[in-house]
């Protein structure tokens, strides 16, 4: 069974946390934003598309994943 490495999991956590921080900063200061992985994933996908266009890194470098 293939698994993500600890480094890959840390990268996923880093990206998800940074996207969540961005969402929080974009909302008014008096509004509390709850963690919602669906929203985080949607924003992450948009960023991923831009990373792909710029060829900064490949998909797995940006957000490691396993093919099922």
C-alpha cells in the first residue's frame, strides 16, 4: 500500500493552512471563518491552476497526492 511521506503530509498541511489564512484575511475582521476543507480545496485548486500555467512546480510538488 502506497502512502504519502511525512514530508508530503507536511506540505499538504502547509498549503491548506496557508489557504485558510488567506481566506481569513480576506474576510472582515469582525467575521469568524470556520475551517471548511471544501472551500479550502476550491481555493487551492484555483491556485494550483495558476501554478500549472506558470510552470513553477508540478502538481505533486505543489500539493502531494496519491493516485487511486
